[in-house]
């Protein structure tokens, strides 16, 4: 995982993950907790109208 300081480095030239491993660890933990809270599969009308329409560019 890359860690960027978007305000200080808007072009994302510097990866701060090695310098701030505790932040990376915290973010990974938060992502894992969020993923664990998701249902096994979507139910109901979960997609926008645009995503529900067939892709005609193919």
C-alpha cells in the first residue's frame, strides 16, 4: 500500500509508507474492518442508473 500526502505532494511523487508504517497499519486495519462489515453479496437495487444500463461501447 502506498501512503501519499496529497496536500503537500499533489502529484504523488513520494511514497510515505516506509516512513509512517503505523499509519499504513492503521489504514489496513480500518479497511479490513470495513470489508468484514460488508454483506457476502449485494442485495436490492445497489447500482446507479448509469451502472445498471448495458455498456454499448463494446
